């Protein structure tokens, strides 16, 4: 139960952060999961599979930490760095 609650919170935050880093480009707002996924995927097509996995897990909550931790570490870590870059107004990195 703790894993489901914690995962639910973390996955929702990732989906919404993926939308938030593109909110100025979209000139729109949503808290709904699927539109968050769609907008993120529009601007970061190379990371779409990661966000699709986040969406899937947000809708089908994992019951073990092994189901979610690698995704949170890898994609979640990248998304945090990207959001810091976007909100600081820096240009995209070449890597």
C-alpha cells in the first residue's frame, strides 16, 4: 500500500512536470494525465516512450518498487535536470 501511494504521487508529479516545462509554448493548462503526456511527447518525441511508461504506471499503479524505481531514477532524474534548464531559460544541451 505504501508503494502504491508513494508511486502514485511521484508518477503524477512527473506527468505534470512534463507538461509544465512546455506550458508557455502551449498557452494552455491541464492537470489531466493524458494531455500532459501528449504535450510532453510533442516537444520531446525522443523521450515519449519514457513518458508513456509513466502514464501507464500512473494509471496502473505498481505494487513493487522494482517496477517503478529504475524509471524514476533515470527518466525522473533527466526530467528534473531538464526542468531546471527550462525554468532557468537556458538553451537545450546538445547531448
